[in-house]
C-alpha cells in the first residue's frame, strides 16, 4: 500500500513509454479513495447509531440518563416486552396494514402502468410525470389533505349526505383511513417499477401465447406476470418496507386503535420514556425487514432488484 | 393480431387510469381550493378570500421554519450529492474487493425505516457524541438519508455508460483528469442533477427523522406543520400547505429545466468525442 501511494504522483518516465502508463494508482485504491468519505459517513451516522440501538435494547431504564447499560447484566426481557401480547398485536397490525396497502397498490397500479406503457413519446412522458408529481409533493401535506376530506364534517360526509347516503360516517381513526392514506402515499412507488418492466415486455410473447391456444387468464398468469415479476418485486419492497415503519399516516388519519409499530417506538422515546424497550422494538422491526427482504429476494431471484 | 390487441388493451384500462389519476390529484386540488375559502371551519365553500395567505405572510414562526428548511435542504443536498456521486463512480467504474459491502451499506440506509434511523441518530447525538440537538444535528441526519438516493440515481445513469468513450479519449491523448472532466462528468451530469433534485425534495419533506433529531432553533416547516396538524384542521394549514406545494412544484420545474439542459450538454459531449 505504501509503495503504491508513493507511486501516485506521475513519476518521471522513460520517453518511449505510452502516456497511459502514467496512471499508476491501482483500481482498488482509486475506488476506495472515492468511497472513503461515504464510508466514513455511513460508519459514523448509520452503523454506529444502529449498534448503539442494539446496545440500548439490552440496557435498563436509567433515572438520570435514559439508559443504563452493563455487559454483566444484559436485559433480554426488553425483547420479551417488545413482543409481548400488547405490542405483538400492534406489530401484526402494522404488517396487516402494509400487506393490504401493497395489494391495493398492485390493484390500482398494475392496470395504470399497463395503460401508460401503451403510449409512446411525449404522451407517455406526460402520464408518467403525472404519477410522479404527487410523490414529489410533501407526504405530510398529502396525508393532511385526506384528514381534511375524511373528517367528521368533511367533504366525503358532505358528498355522501348530498347523495342521501347519510352524513355521519366515521372515517378517521379507522383501519380504512390508515390503509387508504398509506395506499395514496406509496402508489407511485408501485407504478414506476411496474411500468419499467412492462415497458420492456415484448408484445409478441402475448401473441405467441394466444397462437399456442392459451386464453386470456392463462396468458396473463403465464406470460405477463412472469415478465413483469422484477417490477412487481421492486414495487412490493418499495411499498411494503416504508409502510411497515410509517408513523405519520397512523398519527394523522388513525387513532389509538389503529396505532402502528412506528408509533409505539416513537412513544417509547417520547412520552413513554423507555428507551431500552423502544430500542428493542426498533431492532425487531429492522430484523423483520432485513429478513423479509432477504427471503423475498431468495424466492424471486436477486436479479429482480 | 386484432384479437390479441383487444385483449392486451381493453377499454376499461382507460377508465381505470382516469379514476386513479383522479384519486391522485383530487385531494391536492381540494386542499388548494379550500385554502381560498373564507370560512374558518367546515367544508362549505362560502366566499373566495386570500385572508389565510395574508395571515401566513405575517406568521413569523412559519416563515422562520421555512428559512430553516431551505438552509437544511441546500446544505444536505450539496454534501450528499458530492459524497453520493463519488461513491456511485467508484461502484460503477471499478471492480474491487469489498464492493458488495459498500453496496450493502447503501441498501441498508435505503430500507431502514425512518423511525428506526430517527431514534438511532437521536441516541447517537445525545448519548454518544454529546451533541446538542439543533440545526447541526438535523443537517447531519438529512445528509445521511440523502446520500443513498444520490448513489442510486447516479449509478443508474453511469451503468449505461460506454467505457470505450474513456478509452477513446485516452487514445487521443487525454489525461485521466481531462477525460474525467470532459467526457465522464458531462455524460453523468443529468444523473447527478436528478440525484441532487431528489435529495433536495426528500430533505425538504422529511418529518420523521427531523422530528427526532431537531432541537430548539431547528424547527423545519414540515415539523411546524406536523405540530399544527396534531391540534386539528384549519384553513390556515391549507394555505401553508398550498404554499409548500407551489414551492416544491416550482423547484421541481427549475430542476427539470436544468437537468434537460444538462442532458443536452451530455449528448453534445458524446458527439464531440465521437467526432474527435
């Protein structure tokens, strides 16, 4: 290493050498030099903080400091508490909401992506940009828009009342509102990767399937779905992961009965003041997501990402 | 042919697309429309009025929060774009040991739930680094979650990069630095611009991580809005939200124009090399 570093400045060379030989830094060194700032940054502000969370998840609540940690007295019961009956219910609810959101996004997003892909040129770009624009506007504000519409004397109740369908429906603080909000928030994440893979699909494959005697349904599941699988995988990951950890949507559109895991983690670091328990929950959530991603990619193939 | 066409492109797709677009835009439009409603509460549109905007201009807290947000987003975008671009170059242009370890780090920072990153950074700043929560900690946090987005976008652009262009430049006597500045960088510019824009938008919007890492004096606009929302719905928030929407759309437009120009210059770069 020291030898190569010493060679780094363009050394005086014999005249007959071609100019390219001046590039003396080996590839791996150049790559690592370029990556050094990012690596240091991630080490300090991603890896170490995560390790601290893992450490805290095995510590005790402190009185002066929020946590008291000792190697000889690891508090494994934090994990028992994090997955105890009360929080397990919330954890499972988060997974249920995220799964419902993912399915809703596929149901809404797949036909849309398919429809966009039939266009060419300018029109196609316009339709794509129309999907992206809401995604680039503030998530918080989009959730507020739904809060505004779904509230008790809100626009939806007014509209239903005008249609003589009753105007005293409760929408806020229900599972419906949270799943609706999550679907609204993450739909573009599903449409874009789906579109990318549908666009690459060769329409002659579908024709070939028909010519070989397959019906619509059979063609859909045997030709179209496998071809767009990479987009489906990417879209599912992009929707499911942030939905599981979300805490803004349940905070604004939900209530006590629709809390998600993100809210309970936040509680422990806020009013609950139980950092060790909150850390254990964070580790559980992170582990769940990493294992989920790993299993999912194994199942469908890593090229999908 | 005609049979497959009708099966591939049924008419109901159009209706579906129309409904989804309505679903995407209706809430935003409703929000903006009611920011011009005179009534303090309720959802009946009584009379057109700009009084909530007058109100907003005189709201010192909101204006201060907006300035803070801009400060954070600009610094975070600059640093994250620089670091992310360097990393993306390394990951696409070189083969080396440890490459997958770096990719894994980038991947983890993308999939880590915001709440988890938020509390991890909070614990790090307060307990480990003994830093006071404030503007500094917010900026550091924003850079952390922006880097990965820049890496992904720039990498996507560079992966379609034709390495023969660099070889051609070298054959024509360009030094590595020259070929980097005059061939590689112009070609990557649209990707870098897009990455920077994405980082800027994400920083501008972030509420969860800021929620945990902001202390006194670092109240960003999303954090301010979040605080107001917990109190309840009001036309004042509609006006503020409409302002934020308008601001991000303008920023987006400027960014798009810039990146279109960069794309043109990038193509010019290819042509020049091909001709040279």
